[in-house]
C-alpha cells in the first residue's frame, strides 16, 4: 500500500470515528462531563472547602488534574474497547481486515480515535473546572505529553480488551473491577505523602499514580513521584501494550480463525 | 504467460479448539486448484465442506495451516497486502455496521483501499445505481431488506474495482426476480473481465452462470473441470445428482 493510500485509509478511519463520537455525543461526551461536574461540586466545593490547602493549592485545584486524567483514562479505554468489540460483534471489523491496510495502521486508527475522544472530553471537563476554580499551568508541554501518552496507553489497553473479549460482559469486567479501583487509588483525591505505611508503598505499585502525578506536575508543578519515573513507567507500559497488540494482530489471536 | 487469478497448492487448514470439547477439525486437506483470469468459477460443496474456509484464507480472515496461495501471481505469504487489493469479497453473513448509512459503508470501504473520498463517492453512485439501491443511500443499513443488504455487500466488494470477486452464497434468501437481476449483473461483470468465484447451494445457479466447476467435499477437491465436460461425462444426469453422488457418504439413493 502506497503512503498516499495509507494516509487516505487512516483519514477514513478517523473521519468515521469522529463522526461516531459526535453522532452519539450523549453517550460519548456528555456522561464524563456530568460525572466530573459532580466530583467538582461534591468533593471540590462542598467537602473541599473544609480541607486545608495542599502544598499551597486549594483542594479543588489539587484534585482538578487528577479528575481530568480520570476522564482521559476512562474515555480512551471505553471508546476503543467498545468501538472495536462492536465492530467484531457485528463482523464489520472484516471490512478492515480484508482491506490492504497493514495491521499497524488499523491499530493506529483505533488508538488515535481513542486519543481524540479523550482530548475532546478533557477539554470539556477543563471548561467545567474553570467554573469551580482557578486553573494554573506550570508546563503545557508536560500536560500534553502526559495526557497524550496516557490516552495512547489506555486506548491500547481498550483495544486488547476488545480483541480478547468474548462477549459484551468481557469489555465491562476490566473497567469495573480493575480500572476504577486503580484510578480511585491513583492519587486523584489525595497525596500519597498523607498515607500511612504500608499503603504509601503499595500505592507506588499502581501505574495510574504516575500518570496522575505527571499530569498534576504539568498543571501545578508538584508531584509525589519523580516526573522522569512517571514518564518512564507510562512509556514502558505503553510499549508493552503496543507490542502485545501487534502480536495479537499478526497471530490473528481473537481476530481471525 | 498470464498468472492464474487464484492458485492454491496443497492448501491445508486445521481448526483447533481448546477447553471443553477440545479437538481438531481438518477443514481443508491439501486442496490444489488453479482458476484462470476472467473465469466464472463455481465452487460447490455441502455445508462444512471447506468453501468458506478457502474464501477466508484468500481474504486474510482465516490463517492457513500450510500450503501455498497465490492471487494474480502474488503469494499471500510474501505480500498479503498487495494480494488483497486484487480481491473483492461478498461474504455469506452480513458484515457491515447496522448503524451506518448505505453510502457511507461503501465509501468508507473505498477509503480503506486508499481511494480518495471524492472518487469513492462517484464510484459508489455508479454501483448503487446499477444495483438498484441508490434511493436507499441515506438509509441506515439495518433498515434494508435481505436482498438489498446482499446488493449493498456486492457494491462494497466492487468499490475498489477488484480483478477477482469472491461470492459466498450471494443469493441466499433472495427472491427469484431479484436473483435473476443479480445473475444478469454478475454475467456482465464477468464479461467485462472480472474473475468470479461463486459458492452457492443453488446448483441451477451454478450451472447457469459458471463455465468451470470444482466440487469440494470434506476438505478435498473431488471434481475440477469445465461445467460442460462434467455434465457430458455423466450423461443425462443433472448437476444435482452428480453433486450428491460425489459428496454423499452413501452413494445409494
């Protein structure tokens, strides 16, 4: 397939996914905005007003990056796992598999769709956050790098879930029983410095902690862990998931007979 | 010398099932077949004979166990991507998104083959008009009748102007009038140079349309010759009788 043909194929996948995101906006864009508005109202305004500032920032300012990151994670994962599994279930995935598109391009198409949705949702959530608090930006590059890398990571995770899922139950188990607990325990609402041992040390085993802290570093300039360790761990997990996805496509596992 | 449109050499496929009911099923047991370019070729066989597996291997949806497959002289082991550009496929089961409209399904498929959107829209118009579903172009695919869904899949398969069209039971569940319309369309397509490989359970359809026939039974090719010669060799027998004779475990009626 020529480079021009690959660009057209990739654009076609992107166009289709973006149209889908806006066509079903009440399922793709609205729910995370409502959920995070509630978080801002309840944890930020009602409860947060009773909490002492953390490292010079109000509680609302402290939790804002984590809440945005939570929407990045859930949107990227949910978008790719549901889009891929629905295509597999309806067999419309065969439209892609019989085409000359190389596997890496199909993967890139799904992953970029997940990144686009999480970007759109996070922009909306930031707009909502502006109604509740003043937003500071310490380093825009770190915000973008952490956001995009995390969205890629969870888009790949959602894609793998879609590949291996045998039914619709299969794409809800991991978000409900793995992703949600890890996200809530990933330092969105608190600094791990406040945790007693062994919970503090145990928290360091949660990869989401590093993504939330890298993102917070971008906004507030503070973090519980080293920025480079955060990017290193996120990058490493992303690379592992990418290799697993490429392997699944090349072997046809969960895709071809 | 022109390469055959499709060339299969000692093609084998074994499905392995793990867990409960684990075991192996040999769907293709060393099939060898050569289909010249421009042929209208019928691939016949009972359910489970290996026809759909063969089509799946040609389109990259099924991974072969062993053997060689060439499409227009291109080995799928060496350049599957190029081999796929020569093929259009109409599968047995509907395999498009139920939530997309008819035109988008066809135009998007063109995009996956690298055809720019403007060009794809023009091609889609021609095909949808020829197949009589242009009026339905803005309808969701789920709203189409069974016959229209079949025609939509034909339009989608032809959008990149493939040299070879694989049809896996394209007229299943289609009424007589519509079926005749599809036969006419396929004949004209073949006369224009497209190689057509047809699998069907309607043997009169195969007899009427195809110049060459192969019969596959339990993963083995048991007949492979021009339709006229097969019929002539069996005297005044109908294709249905010949088919049953070749594929039945118990040849006695």
